[in-house]
């Protein structure tokens, strides 16, 4: 396994709609393992393939609380088939480091996806897991969490993010 470079805003790959996965094979399983290692090393709780420069409809997620055993799962060609309720929680993103904002999402979802054996699965999720799944599926459609912000908040984000990048360059 290896740690992959994470693409950062405004990398154009993050705005592309990812291609569906045609075949679950050894190469795809290797990519999933590398993505999981990258996510854990970052550290993060979710990572979509476009975030590592691969335009494929796949994400890895592990929302296990700190100190508990990992609960990693991989979603291939995921789609949300049911939504219920409203949620507005603060989110961050490995592709938009050091910036956080509240985002409106569904409180509960049901997602259908293929697992690493190519089997169709469905999973109900609420709380942090529901938010994370929706966040990662947005990446597969070329949407970043900051795209959900109001025009005013997007303007504030662009100014703050420019300063964040300048500070990071100065520290290097």
C-alpha cells in the first residue's frame, strides 16, 4: 500500500464528474487500499477517488470514534436512494485544508453501492456517517462542501482560503 497525494482546491480534477466503475478487480481493490491508507494518514474520515486524482466513482469511509476499532467500508458507484430530515453541521475536507463551514444535508440516508467483492449493498446512515457519505458522494459529482455555501460565504471563503494558502507557503 502507499500514501497518495491529495489534490487541493482549486485543482480542476475536483470539479469533474467521476466515471462509473465498470469492473471491480484487483487494480480497483489496490486503489481502495491506497486510498484508505491515505485517508488514515491525513487524518480524515472519508476520501473520494477524485481527491487523489482518479476520476472513478469510489470512496472510502471510516467514522469510527477515536480509540474504537476501524469501521472502514468502500463504496463503489454509490447512489443515495432515500433521504429524510435535515441536518446542518460543520464540515471540513482534506482537499480544502484548514477551512470549516456549516453545510445543510439530509439527516438520514440510505445508500446503494457495490462493495469490494462487486456485490450490491445498501446501508442506512444517520449522524456523522450520513454527513460523510453525502460529502464524499458530492466529490464524485465534482462538488466541494464550499459549493454549498451562500454567495456571501463563498466570497469570505475565497479570501480566507487565500490567506490560509499564503500562511502554509510561509511555513514551508
